[in-house]
C-alpha cells in the first residue's frame, strides 16, 4: 500500500493573507484570532506537523501563480529542562563557544532554511533574510568550510565560506 501524506494547501493572496486547507478541509485560525498572513507560515506548519507528529506534503500557491511544493517533517521535541551542568564547571557557567554567523536573502518569509552540512535549521525573517549560527568546530570538520543555506519552500540556495 503506498504511503499517503496529508496535503497542506496554502494560498497567499496579493495582500499577504494566507488560507490553509488540510486534505481539502479548511484549517482555520483559533477563534477570535486575526486572519493568517504570510508571516504565519512557519508557525502554521509547525502547528500542523506537531498535531499529526508526521510529515506533511505542502503546496504553496502565491498570488502571482507561482507554486512551491515540499515535504515538511515535524520539528524535534525540545527539552523543557536544561542539560545538567558538568561537575567540573562552576555552577551557572558554561564554556564560551565560537560561533560563525551565516547570512542569506531571497527566502520566503518564515520558511524553513536548511544549513548544510545539515547540522541545523533556522527560520527566515519576515523580510526573507536568514541569519544562522554555526559553531566554529562544526566547520573545522569539513575540508572546504563550505556552508549551504537551502530554502525548503522557495528553493533559494546560498553557498558561502564563512570566516
């Protein structure tokens, strides 16, 4: 029997309003909530995948007729309690970590942007820009020090060599 994923159809109007259906049934905002807008994209997809705890197929129709499709998987459950401090460290202190900042543009606001070698995902800002943080030691393991930002909805691809 073939695997069938729920189909989430998202339509974006010229004014930025967003309508959502799941397998043809309307997925409405909570009672008394304002209409959904493009900025709600990532939150709605997180909500849908969390509800189902399974991947969903997403089809986004823009007002200009552009159509994007992707499969979105549920985010990992985040721990509610912090990791315990190692006994060798002073209480309340964590070692400093060297971070590398990544930037990209041209993403769909709120879309999931892959940071590859896929070590993390981060959401694009409302203006379509993306800022990801990578620990320096994560880049040290790659011979090219190359990082790829991949928009999972827009298909936008940014390749860089952060310093």
